[in-house]
C-alpha cells in the first residue's frame, strides 16, 4: 500500500540544498588549493550513498600508509560518511511524514557504505592500477563493475530494509540521472581554470540535492512487504540487493575469462580489419583503405593530410627498431612495417636481449614482465647494435609497454643514435600514484593491486605473476622516466622527432591537457596498432621523413579531450598532472 503525499516543493528544502551544495563547493575549493587535478570528483561528496561510497573509497586507496593507519582512517570515514548521509536523508524527507529513527538510519547508511566499499574494491583497485600504469583496458573493466554495483545499491541507505529489495526502477532512474550529471560536471570542471569551476561544482551539488529529494519521496512511500507465510518470509528475507551487486562482479570476471580463453574476441582496432594483403601494401600505395586514418595516410600535400617537412626533417636513411607491447613475441611483429618500408632495415626488439652475434633472441609472450631500468638498458643496447650494423640513425617504433622502455632508455642513456620515435598506444604519465618500493612498507592499495594482478594473471596466459615486476617498477620509476622523456622529446631544436598515435579508447586515461600537434588520435582500442594496415602507412611516412598533419583528425582530437574530462570524474583522484608541450 502506498501513502499519497501532497505536492511539496523541492526549493523549500533549503537545508538540503545548503548542505549538498556547500559540501561539494567546500571539497572543490579545498582541492583547488591542494590537488587541482582531482577537482572533477568534488561534486560526488554529497551524491547519493552508493556513488558517494565510491568517491570515499578512491580517496582511501590513494593513501599509502600502513594497515593500522588505514584501519583508523576507514573507521573515521565510515562514521563521517554515515552521518552525512543521514543528515542529507532527513533534510530531504517529506515534512508530512515522520522520518526514520536516527539510529536506524545511521545503521542502514553505515551498512550500505561498508558493503559498497567491499563490493567496489575491485573497481577501486583497477582505478588505482590505472593511476600507476595508465592504459584503457583496466578502466574499461572497472567502469561497468562500478556502475553496475552503484545501480544495484541505488536505494541503499534510503529505503527501509533496502538489502531485501532490488532497487525500484524510479531509484535506478534517479541514480542514472545523477551519474550523467556528475559525469558532465566532471568533464566541464576538468577543462575550466581553477576558481571558474566552483559554480559548476555548486550546480552539481544542487543536482545532488534534487536526487536526494527524489529518493526520499520514494522511500517515504514504500512500505515493508507483508510476509504471510514461512516460505514468503524466507524468500523476502534474502539479501537481493547485495546478491545483484555480486552478480555484476561475477559477470565482468566471467567475460574477462572468456576473453582470455579466446571465446570472446575483440578487435584490436576499429579503424579497419587487418589483412595480409593490406599489410603488404607499401606506404603511399594503399589507396583502397576506407578508414579515416587511411585517408590521412594517403592524402597528398595539397590536401593537408601529409606534408613534406622542410629544413628540420628532410628525408633520411634510417634503420627501424620495433618494440612490441605486452604479450608480444619476438620476432614476428615486423612484417607489416617491413612491407611498408621497402629497402629499410626493420628489426624487432627482444625482451630477453641479444645473441652473441647481435641478433635479437627469440622470446615468448611471457618475457615482458621486467623492471623499467632493465627494459631501458636492453633497448639502448639493441639500438646501439643496430646502429653499429647499419651505420644509420635508428628510429624506434614502440607500442604500449614498449613506450615505457623508450622513456627509460631516454632517461638512462642520453646521446644514443636515435633519429625519431613513434609511440603507438603510448602509456602517458605513468606513476600518477605510487606505493612504497619496500615490501615491509606495503600499503592496502598495493596489496589489493597485487592480489588483483595475481587473479588476472591466473586467468590469463601470462601466469599468476602477471605484471608484478612491471607494476612495481612503474610505481617507482615511471613518473621520473616519463618526465625525462617528455623533456627530451619536447625540447626545442632537439634532433629526436616524435609522433604519438593514440587510440580513442585510451582517452579515458589521458591527463586533462590539450593534445600536442605531434599526437594523432585514431578510432581504435589500446594495442594492436602495429598490425593495423591503416596505421602502418602513417608510421612509414613519418619514418621516411614526412610529417603527418593533425588536420584530418581534428574531430577525433575534440572527442578525445571530451572523453578525457568525463572519465576524470571516475578515475583515481591525483594531485596534479604534467601536460606535454
């Protein structure tokens, strides 16, 4: 039975509006002073309980202190969050009906928050992993986990006995509306100067207040189900909401397992289907390709797709060293680029090193879990070996993890005979968050990441160790190596020219910056660009001394910057970002 409520104006709930808006603005102002890159998450502090729980959990995971410190922080935040949720619920409650007892509301909100933290831990761990090693696949896995759980718990903390109910459709609608509003606000906040973002944060806080009001009206109208029989009592006592949230996690894990076993296949790129015939077409001859990037690759100077550089980048005689990404094997990833660069020596980097005669040693897909200093040193040695054999400058074409090796090489071995660098699916700004390098000083977020890495590694072909050595090394050295490489590649008059080809999917992990002119955005997923027949002509033309214009991908660049801002609301909050020049 439902109780009819008289119409009651939202704007009359001034206390609700004041707390929801004031809390969001207070966090936004504090972050503007202390951690401006984290401002997109500020409006979530007064969001509905399940979204606010994810906001708090990510902040808890940024802490790198001991377990004892984390436990104390956990308890303090749980109490504060529960008290704030109770206050917002009572301020939103319709005046015609008595609100729930304070003790019951506090217990309900505390239970919701603790349960949400438990279930959202995999998503927060993946988000933490993305802040350490930024590429899109972990974020794309964390996002549906997070969204599915907050939807399943959308009525938590507001509806009486919420754990025994699936969320009503109206609460799901309110939560999705809140989610869209917070995402849009994050996208705007990310691209606004510091203090100009505060009005947007205030507007998002106002939306939070309206959502709280809508949920309170629903909660006030719902009544406990009558249990007329023992079977009914047993059925209606089941924790339906937590079960639904657990099923979300199970579904994502199951899909990941099917992807690892090859049952579900995703294209590495959506720019066009790779084929042996297309891969064998030399640069400039692939006029039949239909993707936007192929149009860039095959356009003429008058069409402004590809222009011949003058003065600074004449056509050159070079050798090319190809550095594959995670899971690549040596040495079969050079066929496409070798066909696109006839007459050019093209060799693949081996993750296990060189033989006595200077040729790369064969390696399997499990050889790349190595510390960055080792990768940088091995890449430098193989660059020098190729230069000694060919007496030519070496252009390095690196993909995904291979770009980390390039950063380490440029930092540790300045002055190498490198003429140009092409970064495919580059790892941009690694080490945004880090954890203690010593095992004795491990943090909760680090241990959660280790456990998740073990789980994913056990499901994958790479073994239970997964990427442990790489992750630990990126945490320790990634930020330094990236900053050093950015300074080298961005230096005025530097002889090392560079081009970065960024898949649109990776926009979810990019720093909120204006993309440099040396960055080309392509409609693709992370990885696989070395085998993409529409990317290879662009790489070949750049290596041959011609400069790729960004004119043809201006819409994709705009889309990437929009996606980056929107994703910033749901990534791990970081203090600052370093924008490449």
